[in-house]
C-alpha cells in the first residue's frame, strides 16, 4: 500500500464499523478510536491499489462474460498482524508506506506454497509511527 | 478492564455474526476498498476461480473478531493484534470468537483468540495484547 494521504474520516469509520456489524452509534467525532483493522482501509487512498476497478484498466471480474483468471494476483491472505503505537482516531491524517519483508516456501499437500510478507508503516502528520501492519500472503506455485 | 478483573484461563465467547449475508461481504468490500471479485462476484468466484461460492475477506473475519476483542479491552487499549487465517468463511456462516486470557501483568494482558464457525472449525487463530487500566 502506498497512501500519501490517508485522512481518517468520520463517515468512512462509520461505514467500516457498520460493515463489521456494530450497533449504529451514529457518526463518530474527532478523536473517537477506529476499529483495530481500520488501517487496512488505507487502500482507498492508494491510487494504484490493484483490487479496485480503475478507469482504463481491465478488471478481471464478471461482466458480459465470467471474467479472467489473473496470474499471480497476490495470492490469498494467510496472516495479518498489527502493532499499535497509539490508537488510530477520527481526525488523524496518516500516510501508509509498504516494503517487502521475508519470503519463504513450504511444501503443501497440493504443491509448493510461497509465502510473502509485506510491512506497512502508518505515520501521522508529525511523522510519528501510529500502526505497523505486517501481512503474509500465500500463493500456490505450479510444480 | 483492570488486572483484578482478569485471571489466566478465563474465557470470553461472543457471536460476531450469525448467518453471514453476501450483502455484508459487499458492505465490507465497499468500506475497506478491497473489491477482489472472489469476495463479491458469485459468477467469477464459481465459474472462473472454481470455488463453491464467494467467500468473506480474511480481513472481514479479523475485523469482526476485533470487535469482540475491543469490546473486552477497549479499542484505545489494544497494543498488538495478529491472526492466521485457517479456513474460509462462507455466506451463511455463524462465527463465534473465543478469547482466552493467557497472561495478566501489572498493566497489560495477553489473550489467545480463536474464531470458529458453527461446525466448530477454526477459521482464524491469533493473539491480542492490551493495556489494562490500573
């Protein structure tokens, strides 16, 4: 994820909280703490995020036909870890910058599994670290 | 939550979704920005990707689980939260989060977190570390 400006907006936090089935407590106010996985929604502010249809870029989902199976589309999500240096609250303006982490392979029942780690640091306007996210994706490799 | 209120081995159980609807998965896609058609496009998921239906984002399961965890410790007190996704979550699933206290310190506590479906299959396993109010 590369989000140069990820404003933690009340309406966005409300929509995210609703999607998690929370009882509707109304529009959050400045300083209200976002759900602990909210940083992931920084994808909305990544101009090149590949899992969102973008104008002029082919989309692999169904339309007139059933879609396209893409090669190496990032694999499946195997693990997700967050370290909170402080809570994320409405009114924060974050940046998100990702870097690759470790890579390893494991022999699975149906082929070789390749694991890739990605580390994303979310910082506030004072450049202080707010959340460190580490995600692991897994992809099945052809024999 | 204070250290006095917790003891190692204590367990908390919360149902975080009953009969998961495809619409809630769509709702999560819209809010999170992850529009992977495996989660929202039944035709793509079944005909192209070979799954029996769409399935929930791992991050929806983690988000639902997070609601149970912060319900216990308070969102502002969470220090670490991490999970492994161990099985897919399908429309119709009912998910229960089990949090067990594994460590209580003077100012913090650690929990093991397990989310299971109605058949008892674990779909997600992880941990949470939280500050306690003293």
